C-alpha cells in the first residue's frame, strides 16, 4: 500500500514553489547542503532481524534481510570539534527503492523522541522525530546505541577513527507513540567514503521510503520542499551517490 496521491491546489503549488526557491537560494549562499552540511559518509550494512511483537505492516521491516547501505554522520549547525550540536544520521538501504532513513539526536522516552536534542556524543538515541505512517498506525523509527559497539566519540573525526579501527554498530528500532523502542535490526559502519563521494550524496526521506510506509502532515510537506530546493541548488537528485559509487 502506498501513500495516497493528492493533486495540490494552485495556492499549495505556489507555496511549495516558494519554499523550494528559498531553500535553493539559501543553499547556494551556504555553498553546501542546507541541512547538516558537515558530515562523514561510510559504506555499511543493515541487517533486519524482523519486528518483535506486532508487525508494522512494512515488509522491509517485518521480514529478515541484509542490505548494503550508505551511512552519513553529520552535525546540524557545524559546531567545532566536540561542541554540542543536533547530530544527524542518514542511512540509505540499497534495497529496491532505495530506502532513506534520516534521524536526529533525541532521547528514548516517548515525549522526548519527538524532539531534536543537542548532545556531544555520537552514540545515543536518534529518532525520526516526526512519526511515519503505516496502514496500521503511526510509528517512529530510531537508531540506538549498541553497548557492545566501539565508541563513536564526540566529533566527526572520532567517528572516522572508530570506523578505521573497528566496526561501530547501532541498533535499528521501532516505537509507537507511547510504547518502548523495539529493536528490529542492526546498522554496521564500514569504510569511509571520500569527501567527493560525501558531497555527491543526496537523501530523500519523504520520497525514498519502502512500500507501506510514508510521511504525512505539514512538517513532512515542509521537509519535502526544503530538501528538494537544497538538492536543486547542488545539482543533485533524490537518489544521488551511494556506497556503490553510482547513482542508485
């Protein structure tokens, strides 16, 4: 089941064009991504164990599988070194699709998983912040610290060092509005990509989602338009780059 397609009204189309244009202008002035410009990208692997408890209704999450991935760690405001920031994690599963999962630093409790929270350490709770919709319910997806993983440190340089000396891992999890996080898989970080490959990457958390999952609501609409404008300013598409070294 896919998200319903609704033709926007003329005022909505004009508003979308205005947001895209403003986002593109800001990205050109910044000469970088509009959001999370400072980051490091890596090859990786996502292993899905399957959803514990009630299934989500999304086959990619409910059924065991293993997928090549591209992973990007970033800082939202590009604060220096280990200074606190809203940290970001983007994971592209090279499955049919592909699937772009973008999460930001937050906290585990239900109310706090819906908020972006600055912190120093790259190990911790990351959440989609805004819920995603399935045919059955609203869900949040998250990446959680793995206590047995090599430490990711407090800076992007330390994240890169951890990837060189070990294989850092994070736990992929799903949650409802009030329930606890339910682990359903694992994300393993591999080799670092070049700065050129990092610059070429472009993610689409609204359009690149698996069957049975979609983002809805005003924030999803705003995010969609701003990401479109940012990609346009860089000459990137919604599927640019990736660990396979090609447009995927």
